[in-house]
């Protein structure tokens, strides 16, 4: 049991390295225009005529991928975890949220410009990677790991952690504002941040049993 606990942070950090390497490979292919065919094929499969109710739902979901959408939700989760379980559980969730927002802001300024699909209405705005996919996946997956490790029901947490990033990414594709590989790149970076945050949680000091009982009683 102790060996498995000791190996978990290593496995998480290894997963983060793999997803970061995957992002670098994908970014190189995008920069060389080697993803045009799959991106074009994916775009052709999307409906050209977007119904008003569906578009309204997509536009309602869209802000979840912005810093002002995901950070308040992550802050609520981190606050609840701090009160119930202490800083060890709260800091990784808040850290993943803040890191994702910061990285999305930075990449918009340093990544080579890529022309987005016509639905973006701004050909000079960077498209790769999708900041929406990055931010929702990083925050949702980091929070899911911590919540499950702290005893939350996986049957509730996992569907939400899967649905939110997928909805955010599909929304950008449906609204014709990102290419498929933009969204995939965002997911890879989100997974890197989430894995790092989860490893930080596993490596953090574990509270004593008495402290856990007091936390539950005062929550």
C-alpha cells in the first residue's frame, strides 16, 4: 500500500511529461501546416446551419473556458475543500486554475499566430491552442483527482470532470472558432497542469486523523 502511494506522484508527473511532450509534437505539426487535412475534415462534419436554440446554449457554455468563468468555480471548490480538508486539498485546485489562466494568457502572446476558422471573425487572433479547452480541463481534472482522493463519489465527480471540458471544446468547434487540433492542444496542456497539481496534492503533508475529524466536524 505504501509502495503504491509512493508511486502515484511519480506516475502523475510522468503523465504530465507525456502530455507536455504530446503538445510540443502537435504544436510542431501545426506550425508546419501538417494538420490541415484532419482539421478540415473535422470542420466539414460540423453543421453549417446552426439552429438558434443550440447556438444560444453554446454561447452560454462558452464563458466557462475563460478565466472569469472557470476561476470563480475553482475558487468555490477550493474554499469548500479548505474548510473541510485543509490547505493540502485546496491549494492544488486553486493552483491548477490560476496556472491554466496564466498559461492561456501567455501562450496567446508567444505562440506563432495561426489563422482561425471563419467563425472567429478575427484572423489575427491566435487560435492554437484553445484556451477554453486548456482552462476547463486543467481545473476540472485537478479538482476531480483531489475530490475523489478526499472521498467524494467518483460516480458524480468523473462525469462532471469529463463533461465540462468536452462541452467547452465542442462549443468552440460548433461555433467555428477553433480547429480540432486547437482543442486537442488545449486538452494536452490542461492534462499537464492537472497532473502536476495532482502530484503536488499527493506529495503534500497528510493531516493527522484527529485533524481530519476536527475538519469534518467544523465544516
